[in-house]
C-alpha cells in the first residue's frame, strides 16, 4: 500500500523540479490578418502553414489566429489580446509574434489589418510592456515600419517589411521570410542553424531579386531593429551577418541580438542550458559593442578588454562541456 504513495510523492517532486526550471520553450504566435481579396488569401494561408511547419519542427508552442471561426468585430483582436495576456512574461523561451497580411498608416498610427478591429502599433506596445523574456515581432505587412519605433526595447528584435509607413503596396517579404526561417540553405555562417538575422537577410535579398528580375521599382524595403534605438537597419548594410555601415547619426548597428534568435536550434545549441546560453549571449553582445568602439580606444586597452571577454567565453564553453560529462 505504501508503494503508490511513494510513487505519487516522487512524481510530485519531479513535477516541482521541472516547474522550477526556467522556461526555455519558444512560443510562436502567427496572426493572419484580413485578406483584402481572394487573390491574397491563399498566399497568406501558405505563409502561415510554413511558419507552423517550422514551429512544429522546433518543438515550440504554436498558436494561430485568423484562419478559422467567425471573425466578428473583435474576435481576432480579442483572441490575440488573450494570448498575449496568458503568455508567461519571464523565462528564457523566446516569444515570436508573426503578423501576416496588410497594414495601413494614417500619418500618425500604423495598424495591422485584422478581420474586424485592427491592431495598432501603440496598442501592441502596451501589451508587450510586461514581457521580460526575449521577444521577436515580425511584421510582414505594408506600412509596417512605424512598428519599429513603437515596439523597440531592450531584448527585442523587430522586423518590418517596409522602411516607412508610406510604403503601402502589397509586400512580398512575408512569403520569403516564411520560406527561409526553417531552410538550412539560409544558414549564412554555417553554424548548423538559421538565425532570425540570417532569415531577414536572405528574405530581403530575394525580394530585391524579384523586383530586379521584373524590371520594377522596389516598393518595399525591409528593416531589422535589435539595439533598442528605434531606427532599424536595411539588409544592404550587412556584409555576411555583420553590419558594416552606420547611420549618419552614429547609432549602433543592428543584427547582433537577432543573430542569437534561432527557432530551430542546432544540436550543439540544444545541449547548452538556458543559463549558459544567456551568459554566452551577454558576452557576445559585449564583444560586439567593444568592436563597435575599437577606433575610439587605445589599441592596448581594446585588446586587453577583448582578451578578457574571449577568455570568459572560453571558460563558459568549458563549463558547458564539463556539465555534459
């Protein structure tokens, strides 16, 4: 009679241990907006299906909004707000929000067009205020650029299909992002995984190829923002996975944090604990900041600081190897 009781206690203990571990499972929320016509609907659904396929392969929590059910005036908006409210606000697991469809900009506020009431950039910013976990917002719609200024914050990556709210034509960026986010061919640095930065760069390149091959003037220019300055950087400013151009304002380049977001992680990345991964990411960010101000430092001081960071990084990987054994 005592054995069932013992088993129950052991299961409860294991459950408590897992509950105490930092959440490291990403959540991918894909929102399909109002189609605006039959000629767009199939494409939007295909994009959502590609994101779902990648999210499932990643073992993430996948949530889709906007494909089924009666839309009503607030149905899709309320569903999204409920999802955002219910999501854990802390933890190591990344929160990915993907917006597929059309957008508008009236000169003051950019909006994502839902079935029924739309989602404004300002409203979304309010909903995301409580999130302390890593957040990525990929807005693939027209007129999406103002979402960067509204959502920019430390620890976040914001991707938009346009560089201003005045680029109002249908965008092709979303289709390419959906295709490459889980495609090993988009692994530019050959580390066995595709980062959000790499997907952005490859998708942007393919958009450019489309307009060039069609002999058309490009009506969309995607941006990525991850240094919380609210500006954003185009793909043309990157060489490989590193930004080599800077804004005239002297703002720091984007891309380093986005290169740390991986929806499908490599085997090596999966072996790292959330704690080790977080410390590794912090050191990489510090190295990037140091390199960014190299010309402003005495060369001996620069290499002294760089050596200290690289040694810290090496010790971290040694610790990770020791933990495996």
